[in-house]
């Protein structure tokens, strides 16, 4: 009887472990997980070293609060045009939210839009509810108390109380755009932290991640060397990283 009890107990444990077994990640998900760990500065350096490309956005693309996120780009473009047709001509920017999978990064570009809020509390709340990783807005944002309340990560180039209604028209979703100086295509990897935002073309992501991991490892090895020997010159000579 005791032996049967032990066997039954082991069987239950195995069943519980199987139920909570972590699902295998797809190659794309593994890439995203890797980019979540490395520093954005290392990703920017990796893009420049491997491809001679400036892949980071303008310095004024800043977060509303301290954050770090990574995800696949969902792109939206609005064109500047004064009209009186109301919000109906902007429907596509809302559709892009409802149609995108969890983990996406909403990349929005407003033509000549620094004085207009591309998103506010309603759109941010919708993105939060749908599991977006964050938003990157080449324009301003508004309703910052609500965005802060729900703790949704947003990068923008400013804050303004204005609306896009009657000033803009929806011009496309999931199309190539240039966001804060960098080309972004739907599906490209967006990596953001307090240093800024970097865009990694999806077909180059594996190589860039590997190089960024190497750069991170070198830098993290250099820091204790500097603290021990108190010499940045000797550290750079040894590790070749600055």
C-alpha cells in the first residue's frame, strides 16, 4: 500500500509539473526575449558596428516615465490636412490597435506633428488592455495623468493638449514610415529604454542581438575593473569598450 501511495504521489507531481510547463517559444519570441535583456545602447552600437547604420531615434524622443520595453512594430501614419469631417477619417489609427497582437509596439508618425497629440488616455488605455508592449509617437501626447495612472510605456517628442481631429487624416497602417529619423517597417523590432529608442530590421535581428550581447558582456566586465583599479584608461586598453 505504501508503495502504491508513493507511485500515486509521484504521478500527481509529474502531472502538475506538466500542467505548468513553460510553452516553447517561437524563434521570433526568443529574439524578443533576448532584446529585453540587453541595453539599448548596446543595440545601437551593434547596428552601427555591423551595418554602419544610425538606428536610434532623435534625442527628443523621450519616455513619460522610466521604462524599458521591446516588441514588434505596428506602424500608423497621419497626414496633416485641415478639414471638418471629424474623427471618422482617423478610424484606421484605432483599427491598428484592435487588430494587433499582444506584445506589439504602436509606432505612430504625424506629419509636422510636434504641436499635436497623436495619442491620449483613451488610446493608451486600449493599448494597455490589449497587451501592447508600448508606444512610440513621432508627435506629442496628452492626457499624461491617465497614461501615468495605468503605467503604460509611451515615448514621444513632446506633450501637448491638442487633438488630431479636424487637423489630420489617417494615411495608412502597417506601412513603412520614418519615425524620428529612423525607417521603421511593420514587424521590425523596437527596443526602448531610458537611453532612447532603437529600430532593428527583423531580418538582421539575430545577428544584432548576438553582437549586442557581446557588447553588454564586455561593458559589464569593465565596470568592476574600473572600480578596482580606478582607471578608465587602463580599462579601455584592456577591454576596448567605451
